[in-house]
């Protein structure tokens, strides 16, 4: 209502004239594919991408379809490169992992944690069982480099279908920023869980 009233008072105003907090609120309703395209409107929009969500399931099919995974990976690369190094609230990725994408995923995680300083990190490498059973990536799992988190400020971590690689001395890491962790289809021994908790002194929620 307020935006409409402003537009009536000054019909020459554009979206770029709106306050950043309103533009940011608008962008949270768009998929990242559309949000990235806002950079074509104005460079002012680039720092406003505070939520980066990438879903392979909802990604447009490429021609031929067999290249879709490569096209998706390249899109994520470009989106991260275009995004200025300002902190973001959320990075969420849903993707079919294959070992050939290891370098890509390592780059995404490193960039999101250390450069974009994400507060929430969600990595989901399981779409649905029927798909995985017909795909050669079924036995491929990403080894999440847990130690990278000490270089960031991640408070909420959600991981699905990964191998969790813990540092040798978890207690010495002291991940004070991490408060919530959700692990699904992640194999953990009792000792792993004990080590994990010892390295996260402010952990309030742990869901396995």
C-alpha cells in the first residue's frame, strides 16, 4: 500500500528508487535463477542477494538433458562469482552429487563460508530414491570438509547424504558460531558424535 502511494505521488519512480530493505524483501520470494537476472536491471541489486537457493529439481531442462547437471553447476558458479563479497543469510543447494563435480562443490562451500560469510548453510544431495536408483551417482557421496567452518560464521548447518570428515582434534577447533546442526543420511559413529559435540561448545540443537 505504501509503495503504491509513493508511485502515485511520483510516477517517474522505478524499483531502483525503493529502499534496500523493501527490495530485499521482494527478492526473498524469487528463486535464485530469477534473482540473479535482476543484476541485468541494475548493479544496485547484486548486493541484495541475501538468500541463494539452488534447486536442481526446479532447474530448466537443458538440451540435451544429459548436460543439465553441467549447466546447473556452471550456473551456480556464475551466480557466486557475480555476487559481491557481502555477507548472506542463507545458501541452500539441492543437487545430484557425482565425483566429477567435486571441485565445483568444494569451490561453492569455500566461497559461501569464507567469502560470503553465510549464516545458514544447507546442502542436500538426495532428491528422491527413485531417481538415485536409476542414476550412476547413487554411490557417490560428497566429503564435507567440516574444518572449513572455522573460517566462517555458520550458525545453522543442514547436510543430507554426505560423508562428514571431521578434523583430528575437534575440541581444539572451537566452532563457537555453530548453534544448530541437522544431519540426514550421514553415517556417524558414537565417537564421531562425541567429537562433534566437543568441538561445538555453543551447539543447542543436533538432529541425526
